[in-house]
C-alpha cells in the first residue's frame, strides 16, 4: 500500500505534539509538512513548538510553514488556560535549528495540493480552521483536489470551550463553517471520541519505559497536560485529542463513524461554534461529512505506542 500523504495544520499544544510524533513514526503516513495556526497559543509559540517537536523526533527535514495568527473575524482567545505560557505546559523542548519555511502557511497548503496529483493528499487540521478556510477562498479548486479532510474539532454530544462548542470550532466558527460547507469529504473527529482517548497512568508508564527518549518526551507532555486537565477541566487523565485523527488515517477501524450532515453555528449567543449533526435516522450515505462516534481504546494506544517506538528506533 502507498503511504498516505498528509498535511498537518496544527497549533501545538501537547496533543498536537503527539499527533506530529504519530505521523512521523507511522510507516503508513508521509508527512509532507506542517502549517501552523494561532489557537492553543500565539502563532509564534505554536510555530516554535512544531519545529521543536520535529527536532525532538529527528525530522527537521520536514518543513514548517507559519499560517494565520488569529481567527477570521474574532480576536484570538488562546488555549493558554490548558496549555500554559509556552503551549506545552513547560515541557522541555530542544531548540529548533532549521528556519521557518519562507512562505505563508496558506500559500504552502494551496501550492502543495495543486502541484500534487488529484486525490492524493489528505488534510489533517488539528487547530482552529482559519488556514483551511483561507486556502479554500484563495483556491476553491482544492476542494476537489484533496483526497479528504480528517479534522479534530466539534462534538455531537460533547463540548469543552463552552456548554455547546469545542475549542477549535469555537475559536474560529466562521472558518469552520466554510470548511464544513465546502464540497469535500470531511471526517469530524470530535470530542465524542477524543474524550475517550485518555492517557491513563498505566499506558503512560508503558510508553515511558519502552520508547526511550521519545517515550520520556511524550510522558513529560502528558504530565503537563494531566496537571492542567485536573486543575481546570475536572478530568483525572488527559484526553489526547489530536492523535485520534492520525490514528484513523493509519487504521480506520480505530473509529466508528456515521455519515450525516453537520452545520456550524456562527450566530453569537450560547450556541456559537456548536457543530449541529443530524443524527436522525436513517444514516445519510450521500452526506459529504461524517462524524466519529466511538473509539477502540486498546487499538488506539497500540497504534500510538508502535509509532513512538519507530520514532525512537530511527533516532538511534
Ligand atoms: C483546547 C485544546 C485541548 C483542550 C482544551 N481544553 C482546549 C486543543 C487541542 O489541541 C485539540 O486540538 C482541541 N483544542 C480540543 O478541543
Ligand atoms: Ca490542537
């Protein structure tokens, strides 16, 4: 099987960092590069973090392009309340040595998609959808050109930023609406599954003990993430949201999905940023959007551990 080519559009973030490691470590994935977006922290910090995580993984050959610093219409309310001052809650990261790519992230996304064969690139957004919406407006043809979009955001029955909305969607609801309305295949990997992808102490310990420096790095990220989730989210163990997207690309059987229409609320008020999924039966096979509803926990962590081991082996 050919490796699936992906573009990661990300705002690292502890869980984004694990998604990067997963993409780097999987033999099924060819990570073409990372575009960054303001979200969990300011654009400067998340761009630095993306480069530092690639350095940690020994893959500074993978380019990083800086994208939009704020949502399309709204000021950035960052995720510093969960991710701390650095965006990685103080985890020690190596200083990146390769410079930031010398074009805007949105230009890079458009050029990369348009210069590859049709239907060969999968877009994997794990932050606010600002860059992806701007890319669609800059070059609408990307909607037919990509293979599919597998994004972390939203929730059918769960929310975190507000009572109704998930952080990535609530941060830039107008961008999210543009992305969900475009005529491409969208898989919404939302909180319904990511809140089940908990990093429990036993799996964290196993990864720390078996995956060397990479495992220690992952474990450090999880210590910071756990502390934040305990302090202000009323969780015992941290949910590693973003890697669920990459795990699904590696092995689709890790998630159970359902095809249905999804609309994003952009009116101000209590439902701003809600992803309204039409769950009335029967399932709509013609919908261009699908939502993830169930996670295979053991399979998920087997996929993550396997990839981290591969990252570690390639380092040595
Ligand atoms: C934001 C995030 C995670 C937790 C909270 N409470 C807020 C970030 C993650 O990086 C993920 O992409 C998404 N946004 C989860 O809402
Ligand atoms: Ca993220």
